[in-house]
C-alpha cells in the first residue's frame, strides 16, 4: 500500500513539474512571438480598416469603475481619431440580461466621440479566441488592430496570427500593479490555455452568418 501511495505521489509531482514547465514555456513563447507586433505608440501601429476592442466589464465586483475598461475605451477612441482605423468591432460577453460588454463599450466609445455607425457589435466574444477568430470568420477581417492591455494583446495577437490574420496590438494604459495583481497572475494560465486551444484546434463557441463591414 505504501509503495502504491509513493508511486502516485511521484506521478503527481511529475505532472505538476510538467505543468509548470508548460505554463512557463507558453508564456515565454507567446510574449516573444508577439513582441514585434504590439506597441504603446500609435505611430508604430499600421493603418487597418478595423480595430478589435476586446471586452471587459465596466465595473468591478465591488461596484467601482474598472480601469481596464476605461483605459481600453480611451485607447480605441485615440486610435480611431488618429485615422489609423475606420471601424471598431466591440467584442465581448453578453451572457446575461444585466451584463452586456459590447453595449457598454459602444456607449462609452460614443461618449468619447466615435460615431455609432463606425462601431460594430459582436455579442459572442465570450473568450479572446472567440473574439479574434470571429473577426475573421464572421466579419471577414484578415488585418486588424487589437486593442487591450499589453498582457492581453500579446495573447490575442498570437492567436490571431496563428489563425492566419495580419494582427497588431495597440496597448491601452496598464493598471497599477497592486490593482492588477489578480488579473496578471491569471494571465499566466490564460496564455497556457491559448497554446492548449491552438494545439487541439478549439473553435469559437458560436458561429453565425457573415456580417459585412462597409
């Protein structure tokens, strides 16, 4: 019995070490591959017909404003006003009646001076993979400027390029390290999951008919 327990413990340790190595490798690889294509400087971002704004909630669980949300809105509005993009796809979660990231982003963008007819809503962007692949498959965009914080853009640009898109990332301002600690820690697992999804050919949760962007 002791021998069986010992062997189980050894297998558990091996799996744990393998998991840690995989997470570390995935994070290094994604950051390295996407580094040339993401920037905080609008001048370094090429022109494209469409920007892809990745969703997040406008408020935190305690009801306070979410800095990630408002920093992304500012970045998207700045990019649009610079003339680098002509349209913005707002892609996010719309899973419940009281939670609608695309509509919240659309309203915030309009308040920031982006015309409503230049904002395209994608209500099925439940994950980064879904948002990116749907931009290509549903909205027929093969070249996009993805807008989010740097850690998120690294993963999104990586996924987009692995799915045959010419993708670049414009980085929104970061949130201070203390406030963003939970999100940044979770990102290590998210980057590993992105590689996992790629290896096993995971596809978006929802498809649908193509939507034409003028």
